[in-house]
């Protein structure tokens, strides 16, 4: 760990320390365990992880003492960070001046000190892993190795905290960007939907007021205009739904009775004629996102019925539990998906040549939203299908 050149640039050292966000960051049992082990292995009364600030030294962890902070000047750790040694070891017999100057700083009179500077990648000592004793002593080789190993683990914890802090910062920025994007999508959708509504209403009005004057081809043009306007409006709605889907994923997790959930969803579709939907009569799900799972089922069932030209449209939902996942299958007798298309159906904005039973093309958003929900629930989804022979969507979500 310590085979690095120690930097003597104090300004850069403090800048490096700031990146770790550890100064006065509160107690942490992970660090306390390390100082406990150091004290026991080296057989000393006091072990500390000392954070070197601008003027003071603060302890991230201290075993054997209640002292929380002390002046940096004349502190023994001040010598350790610039000594250029892997382990800085001194005692009062060989270096009486160090201990004499430090006598009024500490809570007791020490005669032995050993400190391992904790260096970042650029050689800046942000802290010292150190031990103290009130009597003159020496460390055995195994004790030195143990102290170095514990210091390495301490630095690993600091690095982990630093990366976590960076990740949290990136997450905050991404969340802000996402909110801005969602706001933009809302504004754009409003600006598009308003003129679309005018186009639809004016076109319908034009058809009604001129139905005797228009020939068949002109009426078909107007019908196509209305149909295209509705398709574009629905497309805008689905884009907005996709960007808002993260709000669904933020819902609280709860226990769910699966048959009750599926009944409420399937009742929305069984009102149509010649629709048969079957689902399990038993099943309890623990601590899941009910809102997200409902959206997944609604989308898959809706697609199964829309892309189905059979006289009787059938959907079957099955369920099983494994040691790690809740597993579901949604099967239909619809038009199916070709082998060439199966690889892209979950991609955002990827559309197929197929049209639904009303002749409308897909938006390429619904299944992308389904995949997004499932992956956020630590699951996965796949499709088994053959053109003209229906489809089976198999997905699983992580169970607690």
C-alpha cells in the first residue's frame, strides 16, 4: 500500500482530503473494528485513525480514548505524514523532543507511537492509522504486518466512501437532468396535442359540413388525416408515459395477493366480446412494487388482445416461485412475432411491420416500458413466439 512517494504539497493534500468527505463525518463501526483489532494485536492501550485537517486533527475512530479533536501543531501524526516511511515508529527514549512537545496535547503522557500514513493515489496523506502506548516498547514483525494490513483496509474504506460520494453526486445530477427532460417532454406533448386536437375537430367538422360535396377519395383523405392525428396523439401520450414511468418505480413496496391484483386488471378487458383471460387462483407476493407490476401486466395483456385477429382471443397467465424470483408467463393466441423481430421488440421506438386488429401500427414504447419496470425490480424478460402461433412473455422479478 505505502510504496508511493509522499507528497509534501499541503494545499493539494487538503484538496485530496476534501474529495473523501470524511472530515467530521461521524462515527462508523467499520473503522472502530479496525482500531479495536490494532490495539489488541499490537497490545497497546490506544489506537486511532487520525484525519489531518488544516489546523486540527480529528479522529474517524479512536479506541481507548475519548479525545475527539486536538491541535495539529506538535501532534505525533504531523511527523508521520511527512516522514516518508511506511510505518513511522518512535519512542521517548530516542526522540524525547517529539513527546515533550506533544505532552500537553494528549489526554495522557505517551512514550511510544507508530503511525501508517494513509496515502491516496497521488501520494497525499489524508490520514494516519496509528497506535500509542504509555511505555517504551517495540513492535514484532507480525504486528507491523498486521498494522499495515489494517491501515490498508482503512484506506479501502475511505476509497469506497469516496466512490460512493461521487456516485451519489452523479445520481443527483442525473435525477435533475431527468426532471428537466420530463418537463421538456410534458411541454412538447402539450404543444403538439393542442394543434392535433384542432386538426381532428376541424377535419371532422369539414367532413360533416361537406359530406354531400366530397367525393369518396376526398373523404378517404380526411379519414386518413383524422386517423394519423389520433395515432400521433397516442404516440405522444406513450412517450410521456415512458418518461413518467420512474415515478411508478418510486412507489412503496407492499405485499400483494396475486389473484386479486389480476382480477382487477383483467376485468378491464373481459368486458370486450370473445375475450378469455385465465390466471392463477393462488399466489402471494411479498414486498413488491404493486404499481409497477400492474403496469407490466396491463401492457402485456393489452398487447396480447390488440395484436390478435382470432375470433376468440385468449390470454393465459401462469405463476411460480423459485428460491430467488417470482416467475410469470403471459401467453396468447395472437399473431405472433417473427424470429427477426424478437431481438428488437423491447427497444425504445423500435416498431414492427405488424399492425393491431384495428390497423394501427405500434409505437415501440410499451414493451420498452415493460422491460424498464422489470429490470428496475431486479428481474428480466424474454419472449417465445412464432409468427401466426401466438406469443409467451416470460418474466421474473426478484423476491425478498
